[in-house]
């Protein structure tokens, strides 16, 4: 029986653990026990921090694993790459994972390879001062250099609000660093790819709806995005260029973009892992028919075959919060709405959101066209 190590045990990894069990794999999982919803889904659970790469490596060597992976976790990706590299397993290089996990290093790689992206600068606790930043144009986006889920992200309209936004981002950052970048006004999308041995396979493009300024938390995702074939080809071309700039060679990737009104393509960042918010674990298969989770595992085990799309459907997710309170009545009548394939209300309290964790539930759909709730304003 093949052995697969899974880094992380939160709800993000649950679909991966379930898919591995479905595939008949023996699974080892590493994560803190608090919030480890995968603990009872795997064969062996180790209560070890996902950043303890040396300790995890020793156990994986002892257990002689056949592959290692994670989904939707930037923090886990370097550990996955480190173990894979040391054990000669399929994965990205450790250098690649570290670069993709640091927005500043990522932007440097993009600039060097002429990948279109916003102008930027790095700020840490040693150089927070308005003098250095006095020449930039507002508005700006300030974000931690190494976090996801909209945590610590702020749109800054003027110089007076800049320092507090930087301090907030630094406090949220593992490395105590913040990215300050030009604000790009445009349509938000993400691009879902899977790669194997340096060859990149496009899967689909996801449309995003966010709370907009100041925090830009995702409220909706929809696949496929409504673009012309020519625009799809252009976006996919930029994505391949960006993946090569980061030396991403194996596994899922989730690339985030802004598309300006005049059609300019600006890449914001790439996660060298599957997109969260059900994008990779659910929506891709619902819209294309391709089992993305199995693909990620197959890459890790070195038994990948090129993806085949068997469906041409629309899929999406709506998130419940104060901004989307119109969704709440739908939870009591989901059985009468055939488009809804999965839903959950995780909290009775609806909050205005500043980060993804503030949301209180979700509704996932599959339909012949983009599904819009009847009572959406």
C-alpha cells in the first residue's frame, strides 16, 4: 500500500484526506491537534507543527512515504517541498516554495522575468517612515508579505493612513514584513493550473467578487470566468510565464490577477498550491469534470496523467456574512433548489468581514449557467 504524507489537518485538508482514503492510500498527517478535523480521517496523526520540517522529514524517512502534499495552505508548502526534495520525491524545489511563500521575493522574480505585475516595495519594522514612501501615488494596497485569506490587507487612500496599515500588516506577518504596492483597479480573477515535471496544464479561470475596499475579502467565486478565447489564451500564457519565473514544476497552482478596463493583465501573486475557498477542492471538478484532488495526489506519487475535462458546466460558491445576509433564508430551502450541491452554516452570527475567517457559511452550486440567488439585491 502506498503511503502519502499530508501536511496540515484543518478543514482545508479534509477533502485531500478523504480523497486519499478513497484512493486506498495509507495516510500520515502532521499538524497541531487543536482544530485537526482530519485526525480521525487518516491512518496516523502526528501532533507536530507544520513548520517543523526537520522533525517531519525524519518521520517520513522512517515511514518510507511514497509522496507528500498539501492543498490550500501557503504555510505548509515549504515543508512539503523540503521533505520531497530531501527524499527524492516529486515536488517543487524548496527554494521555489520559499519564493512563492514570500510576496516580495515573488515580485522580484516576476520583475526579473518581465511578468506584468504592480509596482511594490517591502517595509519592515526597521524602515516604517513616510519619507521613504513620499513619492508613491495613492491609493495603495498594504498586505503581509507571507499570509493569505485577506488577513491584514488594507487599501490606503492617503499618506495619513499608511503607517497604521503597515503596522497592521507587519503584526499579521510571520516575518514581520509588509508589502506596499500600487493599487490596480480591475476585475479580480484566479487561474487554476496543475503542473508535472515542468509542464503546465490549465484547468479553468475563476471570477471573484469581494468586499472591495478596504479589506477585499472574497464573497463569491464562479467558474468559468466569462472571457473570450483570445483572453483565455493571453491569461494562460502569462500564467505559464509566471510559473516558470518562480520555477514551479509540480503540483497545483492558484494565480490571482486583476484585469483592467483596457484589458491589461496584472498578476497579483501565485500560490504554489491549490486555491482555497473550495475553488480547487470542489469547483474545478464541478465545472470541468476533472478530479483536481486526485491529480494533486497523483503528482505527489509520480503517477500523473494529463488532465481531461469531461464537463462544461458552471459552478460557484457564495459565502455567508453580514454583507451577504440575503443568503440566510436560502439555507432553510436548499432541498428545493437543484443547483445547490453543498452548503453549511458554521455560525449563527453574521459579521462584517475583514478576513476570510469572519464568514459564517457557504453555498456551493453547479448549473448550466451562472446561478444567481433569486433574492440577491
